[in-house]
C-alpha cells in the first residue's frame, strides 16, 4: 500500500458530510469525514472501538451522553456499542476515524 497524504484526500460536499474510505480490512477501517460548516454525522453506534482524531478545524464530538468541543490534534475514543457522532459548527471540520476491528 502506498503512503496516503491526508491533505490530498480532503473533499467537501455541499449537500452533506463527505465520507471517504481510506482503508478497509478485517483488522481495521480508516475513514476521513469532511464537513462544511453546519454538517455532521449523527449519533450512532458501532460494534467496534472508534478513535476519532480532529485533523482539521474544530467542532463538537459526541461520545456517550457528553459533547466535547475539540480542535486540531485532539482525539477521543468510543467503546463498542457506545453512541458517538460529530458536527461542524463555525468552520470546516475534518475527522479521521480509525475503527477496530472492522464492524461486522
């Protein structure tokens, strides 16, 4: 597999958050979420652990019943079957999510 430059992978959509699969294997999944102001990914669960790193911008990340204001360089985890999601508020927002293992 060739190196991935995350800056080259960032793409936004006017209608909704852009979801871009960077890697998908039984061991883990890497997904880049690119959001314009006001866009997001609603509360949901996964059977896997999810690490969410803010790659660009700032916004709200939801884990369980709490909301966290997060900025570039920060990361947070959610446990299997724990509610999580995120949204952009004042600026573009890019989240790199690593999901381990791949959800079944």
